[in-house]
C-alpha cells in the first residue's frame, strides 16, 4: 500500500513539472512586444522561439546584455508572455 502511494506521488510530481502548450498560439507580435530582441543579443531566431513556445509552453534562451551573460526564460501563460532573467 505504501509503495503505491509513493508511486502515485512521484507520478503526480512528474506530471506537474511537465510543460504544456499554451491555450492559444503565441504570435510573433506578442514575442516582439517583450523587447528581448531589442535589448539583448540572442542567437535563436524568433521563428524557432515561437515554435518552442507553441509546442512546449516555455523556452530558455541564452542571451547577452552588453558584457553580461544571462538566461532568459519565457513562459506562455493565458495572461500573456512572462519573462524571467538570471545570470549565467
């Protein structure tokens, strides 16, 4: 009984940690409104970022602002795109 409960908890944690595609596809205009391609140097093209966002609901990009290397995490939510930044 105890192993079954533990297996169920592990399954629920794994499922909760998975990314889901957004309810409606993200458009190129929405991506450009974030301003990340204006302020940061990003190697990935907007088309590949959009494909990843619409497939998985999130994407983590390597970027550069002046001489500072950063990670940019973009989440596609029902309220729009959310950006999170962290140092590399």
